[in-house]
């Protein structure tokens, strides 16, 4: 009898299992009428999940009877939550529609070095998707950032058009640029390393404003820019974007996904060419530097047991650029007959992550890069080599229910050598070699369902400057419905100087570089208050408001002195302090009629105080604003984008207050760069786009280069620059995507 009951019970269980296996949910995922590939689809609080295929189709199988929440999420789109009830032997068809959104549901990693929802991150992180950058296409990420509030690409040289990125008024050397979380662009490459990143491979860009040295170490003083590349497994099979401008610029981005056995690969190529000398301001010099650049990027994801991570990537960039007098040719390179600035850059990078085969979540992250610079600025030769190797182990774990802990050890090696006095003299070469081991820990403590606090600390030991301690505290509170988020942050940053990146003007013109004393590391303390408000109107219009107030105090700030001696640039640590303070506001409005608005404004003051005298920092605006207005005409599938920025006057570097010596204006005017673009989708694979850049045809004053007619004279100066000399131009391009 017992045997019969056992057989009957087993049969019933088996039948129930069979019926359960017949239960499924399937459908397609759309954005308007476009199918969305590679969207994550899963049942909340359940292990059943998948990703939509290249045609937007998904299917979840083997679902037991019960009530579920179906979730669809993808970066750049607002997540959908759908309640579903499953009965026995039921197949449900559920199509899902996602809308574009810079929402609080996006996953970010830059603030805490681990994946977390933007809403849940105690560190404020701004996220920008490829859709944002396509509103105003540019040949490099350097130029693409011009429409991000509080971020300004600064042109540092009228002749060679090099530049760096300013965040909240702090110059490029204070920014840390990462690719997939690994330090790649720093030191020497701060000036020339921001170009050539294939934008076809960019998944998103995350920006953290304020010190991040607790996690990222030296140079992360003013903020970080983390460029996240696409996963090979989820990238389109082929992407192509190419456009040309009426000035003769040609830019092409190619992305190709492929498979080698069980290894997924992603190849990216960027090529930029401009060979059309133009002198619209009639100063005898090229308005835009001529460039020939190629960048090759390759990324591999290796399949491993238990979905452990193993990814390796590499990039190589070569660039030949020159600017100068209109009749300059390569045969004049380094001579005194015709003035030109010619720069050859050769750069390689590699980085990756390997998750150890243990029950604990331990990752080995590594990166290395080499940068070779061969430049002539007139007859001034600059030759530099830089090698940086970095590695770190991180351990991600939890303690109890409320402590989410990340700890790690890191080591960074830097070898920098050039032919300037920064690394010795003519008879005694002394490359700068830096060893920087460190250890860090952070504990994210959940105080309640609505609040958490993040405590972090880092200890580094620089072989030249000794020990550096970097703590931080971050607090986050959110309302019951997550429509209000408040964050308060206090943190410390530090940076070891690299003279070439302090001021590119040290090599242009004919000024002598003077070091008044040994440069000490800079340190900073930052306080930041961030408030986010999400408003949903009765008409389902979504309005996101993001407001911040920031204050940063610097010790040992390195200040280049242009004014004491007109023929010199003198470098020294500030005998006093420097302050960067201000407020910013971002707004993101999405209307149901197809109109979307992203706008922002920053009001700030950046100053230095020495011997009781406070002065504004040069080349720093007190106000800036950005906007991006988009409208889609659904009937003809045409999208219109109007983007722009506006900047308040800034103090400019003169070689003398005497108008007879330097007649240029000591301040820039109010100026605005505005652009318009139309994009027409032809089918699922092709779209064309075109428009006009710099609609107002703004360019700096024609006399920006002092003594342009005598470029080898003592008072020749091309460093008085704040914006590009490139005026209005039209552009036309094509995009192709094969899923």
C-alpha cells in the first residue's frame, strides 16, 4: 500500500513538473516601432531570465504556476514592471514598450566601483548614452563632452589645438579618465590621449564631479570620466558611422562583433582626416590643426564556468597633426624658416578584469599603457616617453544584512622621461619613476530602507612624496516613492604633478620654463550636496531635476605664473589656498508628443588666495549653460536636434598689462556655440543625418595669436585661447547597423 502511494505521489509530482515546463512568456520589445535587441528580461525575485535577440524577441520558459513581476531593463531606457499571473499549461504573449530615459533606474559603477542602480548610489553619478552624443556628432569624446553641464573642453593652443577637459572650473590634470573602470588617460596623455576612442563602441559615459581619490587614487581630484564600452556578446554585429564636413573633415567609426570559438570579440576602428588649411581670420596661421589619426580597439570576453568575468581589451592610436603658418610643409619641421607645430603621437593601451575561481567575489583588474610623443613647437623640440602599469585586487562581500563592503589593494608604476628640465639636464638625465602602492576599503551601510551611508578610506605611499591618506563620507536619503533623493558627500583628493600636463603653454611660444622649487603633491577637500526630484504630471510628462552645490578647497595648488616675467612661465606650489565653489542645475523633460529637453546651468567661482590677495583663476568662466532639444516627427520618422552652450567671460593670460606690448583684451566675451541636426531613418539598418555646427559663426578675436607675423620673436604667444577658431560648417553622414 505504501509503495502504491509513493508511486502515485511521484507521478503527480512529475505531471506537475511537465505542466510547469509548458508555461512560458514570450514577445517582442520595442522603442516606438523599433525592435530593441539585448534587453534584459527576467522575473523579479526569480532566477528565470534572458535577453531579447537581435530582432527584439524574448522567451521565458519553465515557469511554475504563480504571480510574478516581469521586468525589462536596458541602459538608456526606462525599466518596465508588469504584473503577470501564470496558470497551468499557459503560454502568454507579452510585448513590451520601453521609452528613452536618463532615469534613476540606470546601472552605474563609477561612484562605488561596483554595479548599482543610479537611484541607490550614495555617490551622485551622471550618465550619458550614445543617443545623447549622437545629437551633435563629433570626431572624439573630447569634443562630444561640450554639451554636458559643468564640463568644458578647453582648447589650450591656437596653433596645435590641443586641449583638456574642465569640470566645474578645474583643469584637465585634475580629471581622471577611465575606460571600463581602468585608468588609461592620465599624465602625459591628458593632453593628447582623449582622441581616437571609437565612439561606435561606447555603451555610456559616467561622470563623477568631485574628488574620487578614495577609490581611484592620484589625479582623481576634480572628478572622473568613465567611458564604458559595449559588451561583445550584446553589441550589434556591425555598426558604421561616417560623416564629412564642409571644411573637409572626414570621420569614420566602425564596430564589428565576431566570435572565436567560445570567445566573443569586438573590434572598433576610428579614422579621422583633415587636410584642408583654412585661415578665415587672416592672421597667417591655420584656424584648425590638420590631422591624420587612426585608432584600433579590440575587446575580448571569455566564457567561463559560473559566468565568471574575464575580459581583455587593447587600443592603439597613431596621430600626425600640425598647425602653423599657411605655407608650412613637413620639410620645415624643427626649423626657423617657417613656423609650425608638428606632433607625432604613438600610443598603446591594454586593460582587463579577471574574476578569480573562488566562492568569494575577488577580481584582478589590470591596465598598462605606453605613450610616445615626438613634437616640434617651432624650433623647440619635445620628446617624451611615458609608461604606466596598474593592477589591483578587489574583494566584494557583505557583513550581516546592512554592510556591503569593498576592499582592495592596488599598485601603480609610472615611468616618465622627456628632454626638458623636468627630468634632468643635458648632462644628467633623470626619468621620473613613481611607485604608488595603496590599499582602500569602503563600507556601504544601509541605515533604513530609505537611507544609507558610505564610509571609505584609502592609504597610498608615494616613493617620492611619502604617505597620503584619503577618506570620504557619503550619505543618501530617498523618499518612499523614490521621487526625491538627497545626497551629501565629503571627500579628499590628491595629485602628484606632471609638468607637461600642468600647462601646455610651457612648450608653445618662446617662454622659458622656470621651477621655483620642487613641486609638492596637491591635496583637496570637497563637500557636495545633491538633490534629485522626479515629477510626473497628470499628462504623464516626466521631469527630472538634479541640483548640486559644491565647494573644493586646495592646498599646494600648482599655479603657472605668466605675469611676473613676460619671457618666462614660473611653476610653484601656491603659498596660500585655492577654492572652487558653485551651484549647478540639470533638468531632463520628456513629453509624450515626442519633444525632449535636456538643459543645465552652472554658476561658479574659482579663485586663488596668496598673501591675502584673492584672484580669479585664468581661463575659467563664472557661468555656463548647455541644452539639447529634440523633437521626433513620427509621421515621417524624422528627428530634429538643437544643441548648444553658452559661456560667461573669463580672464585670459596676457604676456603684459602694457597695451603697447600686448593689445589683446584681458577677458573673453560672452559666447555661444549652437548646432542643429536632422536625422532620417531609412529602414532598420540605415539612417542619414546632417546639419550645421556653430550656427552663430563664433570664433575668438583675430588677434588671438600675439605677434603672428614674427613667430620666432620673443613676444610670440599662441596660448591666449579659450575656444576653437573653427567657424560655421555643414556636415552630412550615414549610419548603418546590422544586428
